[in-house]
C-alpha cells in the first residue's frame, strides 16, 4: 500500500510528474504565441523595408506621417479636439 502511495506521489508531484508537465506545456504555449507574434512583426517590418527599397511613395508616406512633410503649394491643416 505504501509503495502504491509513493508511486502515485511521484506520478503527480514528483520530478517530471503530471503537474510539472502541465506547467511546461503552458510555458510552451506562451512561447509559441510570443513566437507567432514576433514572426508577424518581422513580416510587417520586412514588407516595410521592401517598400522603402523599391519606391519613393513609401518614403514620402513615412516622411508625411512621421516627420510632417508638406510639399510646396500644399496647405497644412491641424484639427484640435474641443474635448480638452
């Protein structure tokens, strides 16, 4: 009877037991989700790099959105929310 209890304890709570296996499985799924997220981010960045290397339209879009590029003859309008 004691041997059976020891075997059960080792199976459920011991090193390499079910509880440790469940914890490792959860960590594996966390790593897989993070890996997928990073792969999607890498794909997006690769597409942006490709766009920047192949044409001026992407560079102009980035300059407009990030640096506030305004071409000669264009008028800049800034909308301010009245919620402040």
